[in-house]
């Protein structure tokens, strides 16, 4: 699957979490990572910062399944 659009992260309500997610996304895009690798990086980065809540996890699950 192709890399998702950065706008797909706009569903994240918390401003700080959304900003962190977009930074991780852009770093992955610049590094040429795959969709799965970027989503794994998002989960790891947000979990490490204590910012991965249920709503954000649902958004990542939808991106993972391609919806």
C-alpha cells in the first residue's frame, strides 16, 4: 500500500499528539519508509511519549487496514 497522506492524521484531537504524529510521519516520508514502517514508528513514538490513547490508536488501525 502507498504511504497515507499527512492530512489523514488530522483526526487526532489532541494538538500536541497530532503535531508529534506529523513530525514522525514527515521523518518517515523523508527516509523513504513504507506505510507499515511509518505506522510502527507512530505507535512507538506516541507510546514512548505517553500520548497513544484509544482514539489515536483507532485512527492508526484504520490507516493500517487502508481505510
